[in-house]
């Protein structure tokens, strides 16, 4: 019995390991920086084209290649397969055929690729050709960007053609690059597609909470960014509405300005309270959307429903019962910077090592973001009233924090803004609720929705990028700037220690082994960019000094010695 159980456990462990390896392998990563005005390389293009071909695009009359292959092979449960994260031979077979077809396309064009897919997988040429023709257009446009010409036109004060803002996978119409990005009509957000997509993401998010915490979160803090909601036409906004259990309704002018409550019988779970911390850019671009979100929270708070099924109502009523507080204050949930201000500055504080206790970082977040965008008791809009006590109170009930990730290009260790926002709000919650919140991110763009904890995401990003030779060698091709990018990644990773203690110590150990203790790599970095190398070493020592990493004494000594040599100007190692 025991040995049978052992072997089952071992099989399950091996399976989990295999899943994780697949996840890392399939992660799309940049293998170098974009060089202004330059076209991308063939392999990079092939990966991108494969992703472009993975989605149905009804606006273009083209279908997702994996679906076409699945249909031709008469695989009936393809959708279920796609949403199941466990590895399967069928999925591998389909992915393999699609990859080869795209490779064929890169070598010899749309017709040959459609023929190939017909011979190998019995996919009708007429069905796959529109997809390959789309790829032809995308590939051509990738080769011919107008960035330099547009820059010159801009400098001459000339007109630059506008284009939509998104990434290429979400909307290939963003090509050619070098155009003037235009935003969306805020009244169109969330789009019907975004709302439909968000249903799955919100469900997956709550399922994950339920599995890990054993109950639904009483309240969640969500981060909403402007550019992301332009790119996705409101994925983040739609997820917030789903958590509340409402849907947007369009008025006579087709503007999303109204709210319809989804009945509890249909929702089949409690309505989750949400605290929305929105960026300055979001506030500037999406004023009607902020009003919509505020309206949604108010509507839900007023529903005559039992507390155990309506957490917004429960929290608002409790707040009002606890002390002098009117409904308008108790229901305030949409916060941003003061008008004209941007950012939480948590990133600057971390980068400059200018903080004593972690709590300072959460406090700074609230100081910068505690401006309420809501209505007063007479229904007049309030745009940026300082409301620190209300934000503190709302955050004190939060049990989970969350941000939607929608880009293949930029992840949580690529820029400092993710830890500035999601890290900042999580630290603020931790000190106000006296308990560390669960922190989640979703990957709403891959065909299958993925919700990961912050720790899982840090591990994945580290393995797929920072420690991946494909990634760092791609960066090092760019010399000075490449080393700065590596250092940036390490600093941003450190940001997740500072704000959320979400970085396993092995990550710092492997970073130091890869970049500092390997003498050949150390010398390369030193030759290319001693400034960033020094910052990297200082950051690793800071990680140790602040208690995030406790390496062997000899590792510390080597790091300190090398840093001392630097400061004395004796940069060359023995
Ligand atoms: C935004 O689009 O809202 C945003 C962009 C960069 C950093 C932070 C927020
Ligand atoms: Mg920046």
C-alpha cells in the first residue's frame, strides 16, 4: 500500500515538474532589446507569428491554427484541453504541427504552409489560408517599420499617422510601428469581448483563492492601469465588475454608463468587495469608467441580500455601524493620485535604498494614492478628494491583491511599476489588515487563462528571463544597455522582496552564481558596463543586509571584496 502511494506521489511530483518545465519552455520572452527603426529577427518573428496564429480573428475572417488542426484531427474536447494546464500528448501534437507550419510559412510563404498543413494534418487549404495571409501581412509589416521616418516627421512638426495601441498578438493592426498611438473611447470600455474574457479570469482567480484560503476573499485590492485597459479594451475593468457580480449596460448612445446586477442565482457565489487603486494615466483616460466602477460598488452595497453573499454590503454596513460614517464615505472604493500626480514613488524609494522599514513603502503608496474619485451625497462627482482614512479602512479588510497582466512583452520583473503598484498596495494591506494578503496575477492573454501567485510568477519570470541564457545573452548583445537591463531585472526582483517578501532565497543565490561568481561572466559585465555591475553587487548585498537572502560566508566575502576593489578603482579582478 505504502509503496503504491509512494509511487503515485512520485508520479504526481514528476507530472508537476513536467508542467512547470513546459510552462517555462513555452513562455514567450524577448531575446534582446528593440532597436529603434530596426526589424525583428527571423526566430523572434516565428515565435510572434505562432502566437498571432493562435487566436481566432473574426474581424479578419481568420481562424486559430491550433483549432483548425484540432478540428481536422477530429479532436472533440479541444477547448477543455486548452483550459486544462496539465500536459497532454494531443496538445503537444497540435502545438508541434502548428509550430512546424509557421516555420514552413517563414521559409516559403503562405501557400506552401497551407499545403503543408493540408498534407500533414488534413486541414482544408481554404480554412488555413486566411490565417497565413494575415501572417504574411504581419511579417511584411514587421520588416518595414516607419519608426525613424516618423521620428524625423515628428521633429519637423509634421503629421504622424495614428494607429491603435495594443501588442501585436492582441491586435496585429498595431503594425506598422512608428505611428501615433491613439487611445480608446472610454465609454466603450469594457468591450463585450473583454467582459466575456473576464468572466473566466475572475472565476479562475476566485477558484484559486478558494483552494488556497478555504474561503472567498472578503475584499480584494485591484490595480488598474491605463495603457493595459486601452490594449485590452478593459480586461481589468471587466474583472472588477465580475468580482462585484454586475454587468455593464450601454445607454442609447451605446456608452457603457449603466450597471445591471447579475442575480445571485446566476452568480452562484458571494459578491466580492473590491478596492480599486488606479494609475494616474487611467484616471486621465478613463473618467467615465471610474464613475462606472463607483456606481457599480454603490449599487451592490445597496442590494437587499444576505451579508454572507454580498461582502460589499457587509463591509459598508459594518463600517457605518462602527462609528460616525455616512454611506458615501463607507462605500468609497476608487482611489488614485491627486489630480495631476502620477505614480506611487515606491519604486524610487526602493531603487535608492531610502527606506528603513517595509511598512514605509506601504505608507508611501497610500499617501500617494489615497485620493477618492466618487460622488458626494448630492450625487455630484468628486475628483480627487484626499481620503486617507477611508483608504486605510478599505484596505484593512482586504485579503487578496491582484493585477491583470496582459502583455507578452513586459512582465513583473521587466519594469519597476509592477512592484510599485501591486507590491505597494500589498504592503499597505499587510500593515493595515495585520496580515499578509494573498497576491495574485493573471495571464489573461494566453489562450488558456492562468492565475498565479506572486511567488510563482517571480519564479517563472526569473527562470524564463533573468537566469535564462537565451534571455541574458540576447541582452548582452546590446552591450552597455544590456548589462543595465540585467541589473534592472535584479533590482525589480529585489522590489518584490521589499514589498511582498515574495522572492525565494535561491533566486539571489543563482543570480550571484550566474553573473558575479562566474569569473568569465563577471569580466564580460565589467568590460561592458561597470556601473550596472556595481549596482548589481550592491543590490545583492542589500538583499542580504535586509534579511532576504543568507548566502554562505565565502559568497558574501567574494561579493564584498569585489565591491571594495571597485570602489578603490581597481576594477580588474585578479
Ligand atoms: C498606466 O498605463 O496606467 C501605467 C503605465 C506605466 C506605469 C504605470 C501605469
Ligand atoms: Mg519607468
